[in-house]
């Protein structure tokens, strides 16, 4: 399916999405699909967190 020389509204109808969503994707193609996170940025990665929380190994 080719969308060359199509209007945003025509593309939106063809793929079944709202024209504002199509417009936003075409404006910023590189960041398309990236999730915008809100909240505090973690200072510890999850692997380090698991190491700190895991119980100590029994030596015996």
C-alpha cells in the first residue's frame, strides 16, 4: 500500500486511525512508538536492585 502524495485524512481513513495521530507520527518519525514516562527516574537499575534484595546464599 503506497501513501505517497496522499493527504493526512486519506491516510488516516486507510489505516483506521485519527488524523491527529497520523499527523503527529509524520512530524516526528524517529520518536514514533516511544513511551513518554512520567515520574521519578530510577537511580538503581533493576538488576542491581534484585542483587540487594535477594537472600544470602547458605554456605555449608
